[in-house]
C-alpha cells in the first residue's frame, strides 16, 4: 500500500474516455488502497498535438501530484502515459498503489516527460 499522499488526475475527455476500459477501474481500486490518495477525472491534461490524434494511437494520460495530507503539493507532478493497453493500465495502477511515487519505479514505457508539455 502507498502511504504517500497524492492527487491523480486521469484524462476522461472524448474520445479518450473509452480507449483503455480497464484504466479507471484499476486506478480507482489502487487509490482506495491508499489512505491519502485522491483520484480525479479531468478533461484533457496535456493540450499537446498528440492529444488531437485518435486516442487509440495516442493513449490515455494521467498526472500524479505528490502532496501532503492537507492536499498541498509536495513535489513535481509525475506524468504517466500513454496508457495504450490493459497491461499498461495494470502497470500504472500497481505503481500508484505500491510505489513511493518515484518516477524511476514506473515502467519506462509509461514515463511521460512533463517538461515537454507546454
């Protein structure tokens, strides 16, 4: 169980909302196992050119913000994605539930360099 507080925002904009059907239920279950975790459904998180491509090609993204128990940010937001498959969804949820929010522990294919987002 992850006892590090966090806010996790997952993109639920159309048409991305339905592309990885297992992602949201897996994230919801992972967040419930974390006493200070919050899952947020949001619109487009990146507003990047790749987000205008069909989501089957560009994937779904989430941003995880480490915070304190009062929800104040305590570190840099971690970008996760693209989540393209059920295996990606499971890996992202497992990292969220059992990791210490260390980006280095996230599967390399799921590490999103948020510095590239403008």
